[in-house]
């Protein structure tokens, strides 16, 4: 039985994105912008604060769930901010080449 040998090679990459790639990149960036814009704003959070301040708004178990959910949202939001920073840094690094 004859086996194929796989050899790693260093191929030069095409230094410029194709027009199709640029369109895909632009479309994805617009989708990201729209998704961020659709996040709840100040009014939403003000309403939640009003609800949380109401006496008896939740049971102990629901409160535990609420805290876990809020912590998760906070972690994801911080991660998202960091990803945006890294994306911009990557763009700037490529531009510097």
C-alpha cells in the first residue's frame, strides 16, 4: 500500500484581499455594528432598576438566577469590548506592514 507523504510548505499569501472578500468583510462589520446598536439602551436599564427597587419583586431563587444572568451579561460585555479592541489592533498591525 502506497502512502502519501504530507510536507509542510510556506506559500506566499496574496497580499491583497479580493473584491469579494472586501465585500464580505464590510458586510460582517455592518452586521456587528447593527448587532451592537440593537443592544438595550439607557431606558431599558432605567426600567430594570425601577423593577429591582420594588419590594417583593422576586423570590430568593429568582434573585439568585437574576444575579447569575447579570454576571454573565457583564462578562460577555467585557469580552466583547476586548474583542473590539483586539480587532482594531489587528487592523492597525496589518496597516503597519
